[in-house]
């Protein structure tokens, strides 16, 4: 006990001496640094925020028990929230400690207040097939963060012709670092025209990250301005990262896309079980390589039909991907925007894509679609991969484990995420619908009961309630025997 007290006293003396030394060498008084630190605490912490630092004076910052010397190293919360802050200022006149909280924005929060401005472009005549040059500027709260020459073209399929508020692709000649994103040169501006909750795609991408799907896309909300005029709220999404080629002919990335059968397409594609898969590798593949991939996939599917799990199949990945599609009841997952790839001798799905027609937002499926209960993608022959593998006990066990993990560990955070995101979107949604004046207007394929929602909050509540009730139904389904 005596030795312990002596050691404790020595430690305190050592800390005191270090503090004194830091005070003696400090170049600023407390009065000189405190206003900047107090101002920092009062502001939302965005991607552009920086810690108040003063050359020659030591100031330590600890956020949620994590020592931080650069906010770029801060682990962003899964949704906007307060985080604990401890600041120790070793000023020339005294050592001063602050215990407080700061409001840290999630990576994708609309409250970052990002604006993308497109100038010098003939916007009314933008084409889907070819790029137009434009000057692209990024703003935050009236501050210009960068400006660069870039390009823009239309994107989407039937959506390009169905909605006045269209989606676009923007690109730069070099990688750009912006909004806390990894360096990239291609981005998609998703108009979310038919999704009046303005969140289905974003929360699907967030769930894939929470479940640690291997390939995920970062998203950002931005307000789009064209030649000075406000054009609405958009979701900026990183372009899909396709698997690059190497010496293995079976390294590939594919998109299951039945649009190939009814819309003109320049995509090179193969067929597996009669379904068309567009090749998404960034090379021109020889005919024999295409045949090799097609034969490989047919063999994998035939193995499943014979009760054999091909060794390349990543069961965990397949279960997670299928689970996300099931939770959202994503209509496109039957045969559109489904990406699968093979890399390092492993066959996987991802990233998730196109969730605007999900969570009941499709009037052409049938009345059962609005019910959060019931299997959707599972046991549906239109998705042959999952229709086949779901019959096998080993996959059912994996799917059950992943679903229960989601229900117990992920769902509470996910529901809070939807609520926090929805509340923060309210002023941006109001501005968006004032610009487009279509909140209570039918846009294909909106169900009429959604068209008649009285407020934007109704859309938030619908999404949250649908996912909650569907998750409960699936929790109970996991314990049914047989699993069907």
C-alpha cells in the first residue's frame, strides 16, 4: 500500500512538472486561444472542420476517449450525434481543461450543406450517350471549396425519360478529393425523383456498410445548382468500382440486367440460365473468355441444383447481400442492378444498387408488396441464384445467423439512423419539393396512398415502420421449421 501511494505521488509530480514545462514554453495565453475553441465546440463538425491549433502552444483533444490531432482521423458516427469532448489547453498563463460535447455529423449527413454548382453548360440539351463540358464547383455554406473543369451526361434507363428531375453522371479528368470521400473521378448524381422519402438508396448503402459487405459505395447529399439556379436535392454516389482484369480469365464483374432484352444496349453480355449479364470489367474480353465465364457460372448453378456448394461461393457474402434485398423488398433485385463478381477465387455479390423501388414504393407488384411480412426474393425463381441456394441447409443456417445478428446488433442503430436522417432532411426536402412541386403528384410507380401522404414526415415513418415490422417478421421466420 505504501509503495502504491509513493508511485501515485511520483506520477502526479511528473504530470505537474510536464504541465509546467508546457506552460513555460507556450506562446499563447488562455484568452488568445479560448474564443476559437469555444466557437469550434458550438459548430457542427463537418468534413471541412479543423481543430483549433496554435503553433507554439500545446492543446490536446480527446473525442469519445479517442486522442485526435486531425479530424480526418476521427471515426464518424453512423448517424449525427453528440460526442464527448475533453480539451486540455497548456497556455502560457495557466493549464485549462474543458469537458463538453460536440455535435459530429455522419459522413453522409445532409447537414454538411454541400452544394454542387454546374456553370457554362447547356443543361436543357444534356445527352445520355455523350458528355458535355461544364465548370463544376463545390460549395459549403457559401464558401467555395474547389472549382474544376469537368463533364456531365445523363444516366438511368426508363428513369431518364420518366421524370423531369433526372439523374446525371459527372466526371473529372483526374481524381478529386472532396467531402471526405476517397480520391475518385466519377460520381453519380441520383435525382431520387420517384422516392419522395429521399433516402431509400442512401439507407441501403448505409446498411451494407453496417453489415460489412465487401464492396460498398459512399454517399453524400448535395444541393444541385445549374447556371445559378437551384435544381433540387441529390444523392451523390461514388461510381461503382468494378473488378479490374488480371491474368486469371475468371476475374470478372457482372450486372444481371434484364433491360438488355427490351432496351437497346451497347453492353457486352453473356447469358446464365437464360438471364443476361452485362460485363463490367474495364477491358474488351475475347469471345473464348466470355464463354469461359459463362460456362463457369452455369457449372456453379448446376452444382447448387445438385445440392453442392461450389468452393468459390462466399456464403457469408451471399447471405448478407440477399438479406439486404429481402429487408427492403427491393423490386429490382429480381433481375436488374444485381452485381456479382469473382476475385481471388471467390464468388460474391455487391455492391447494392438501385433501391428507389423498395420498401413498398412500387404500385405494379401487387397488394402483398405493401405488407412488410412474407418472403420476397427468397423462393422466387426469377432470382435463380438465391432460389436455388436457399433450399440448402448450410445456406439456410448462414442466412438465419446473419439475419439474427442483424436483428439483435444492427437493427436498433439502423432504426435510429433512419429517424435522425429523416428529421435532418426535412428542410432540404421542403426546398426540393418547392422546386419540383410534385410532392402530392403521382410519379411512376408511387402507390396512391404514398401520393396522398400529408407531410414528408409520413415518408420517414413509413420507411422506419416498414423495416421494423419486416425485421420482426423475419426474426420469427428464422425459427420456423421448415424454413419456408
